C-alpha cells in the first residue's frame, strides 16, 4: 500500500518556524516530483512548493517565496519544507503529494498529483 505520511505540524506564534516532513512507503518516489499543498478552512487546496526528483529545480507559491524552503532526501524517500517567518494566514492543513507523471505540466495544480498524504495541521497564532 502506497502511503505518504506528514509529520511536524503544530501550533506556533507568528514569526516562528516549523519544519514539516513527509515519508513515503510502499513505493519509491525518487524519480518523481514531490510537492506541498495546503488547505485552510473554507478554502480550496492550494499549491505551496514543489521539487524535482534531483532537487535541481524548486517551485514556490508567491505567498511563501523567501520564507519556505523545500528539500528532499531520495535515500530516505522523504520531502521536507522548512517554514520560517510564519504568519497567521499560513494556518492550514498541509499535505504532501507525489506527481508520478514524468513531465512538469500541472506541477502547480492539485490535479497534477497522483498520491497524497493525510495532512498535518499548522496553526499560527497572532
């Protein structure tokens, strides 16, 4: 059974930092694009960041650029996102996702990804 499991969520004050991790099992994603999305209450799921299989290219939503850093460890089949300077508007459930189709089309889109984790809650207090 293929699983993506996120860890590292929690409650933090504005200006603080959190590091989310996502571990894959049941299948390797070493050749796939891995991404992070988030969904706030009453809002649609939105793209946060993505990284190519080699780590050579990264993509960020404008709202997190300069504050979040995505990375991956292919030896461990994990993807991480370091979140700094957190704001209350970053509050959401964060999901990791894997894009197994080989091209980069849809890298910013929910529909571009094939596997999803169950999500981890991040709450940023003012």
